[in-house]
C-alpha cells in the first residue's frame, strides 16, 4: 500500500468555482502534513502546512482528520493561475512522503 | 530567503557515462539535504538523505554504488549517477532542510536527466 494516496484527477473547473480533494495516508504515526504545488516540469513549492484544527490561507483551506487519516484541500474562487498539480505530503521522522498529485485545471 | 539551486538544469548523456548534479543552499546552511527522483506522472521518491560530513543514508532499493552522494559542506551536496543507463532518465530534485524545521524542505529547481 502506498504511504500517501491521492485521486489523480484531473479536476477541470471554471474560474470562480470551488474545488476540493483529499488524500489519505497509511502511517498513523505521521507527524506533519503539507500541501505542495507543482507546476509542469518544475520543483514542488510549499503551499501550506496542515494543522489538526484546520487552517486557511486566503482562498485555500486545509483540513486534517487524524482519526480517518486523511487530509483535504479546498480552493475557493479558483483562478487560472491555480492550475497545477497539488501534492499531499506527509512527514515522519523528518522524511517526506509524497502523493502522486491531484491535477487541477481551471478554465476561463 | 531559503533558496536552493541545482546545476545543471538539464543534461543529456550517452549510456555508460557518469553525470554529476550539484545542489546548493544559497542563503542558509543546510544540515540535511535530500535527493529525490520523479518519473512522469509519479510521485517524488526519496532516494537518500545526506548529512554534512557523514555518509548518506539510502532508501531501500536505491543502489549506493550507482548513486554517489557527497555532502562536502553545509551548502553543497552532489549526486553522481555512475554509468548511467536509459532507465536512469528521470527528474532529479534535491531539497534542503534547515536545522529548525527539517520537515519543511526547500526544493531545488530539479535536473532533468536523459540518457540515450
């Protein structure tokens, strides 16, 4: 079983729409959780950390459910520039485990 | 701040040659550097963890004699792909962790290796 699993998508949404997706992780001892964004042929960039209480950064809201071992990301008021692959990342003992990514395409 | 560079960004080589990739932290000291490999439409896979002045720790299934890692200073780590073959063609990405939050890693721009 993969350590981090994500729905690959793609999610095709119009500008202004809300899009949400989850990932699940297998190691219940995982300590830290993140969402990264990766554009085509580029390196991953940290979008936001995910906390148990849930957290928001502008149009992005992340939630963590430790009991069910899943993490979610919600993007409100989608912009064309939000088109990217979103990587769910889980940390255990300072090693990062990456999901394969969820592709989001925002269309005009 | 927290900028990591990689060089070269792209390399094409013949089968059997060795390729060296450099990873540098430009504005901070990286006690730990990580090397990842990413195949198309796949997740980043950690290859090895490199600590300055000590031997790298390789993940299961990664050949240490094939992928030589040297972490000579707090700002430089190198990955050498020895006797490269077409199946080694991939996107290689390094990242650097700071002493404060190693689990928040700063990624280099990646090196795309194509072995003919």
